C-alpha cells in the first residue's frame, strides 16, 4: 500500500506562496516562490496527478497565512 502524502500552502510575507509536501516518513520537500494563487493551483494539479499515478493518497493540511520567512 502506498504511503500518504500531505501538503500545506504557505503565504509568505512578500506575497508569494510556498507548498510544503510531507511524506509519511516525515521528510518534507518545498516548492518555493510561487507568485500567484493560480500558480499554486497548477502546481497542486501536477502533484495530485503524480500522487494518483503512484496510488498515494494526498491530504491537504490547513492553509497557513503570514508565515515567517
């Protein structure tokens, strides 16, 4: 069975967005510096497609605003 993967969208003080993706083992990877919310949505669509191809459930964590840089 595939491990679950969670992601969290973080809004930075400079107005850009980061996506933090954490696998079940606790390792976190980041996609940093996305300029707009549509950019975030496109990146998440790709992530969903990749995880579906692997059979890994994708879990959304709460959106974080005003994260410290």
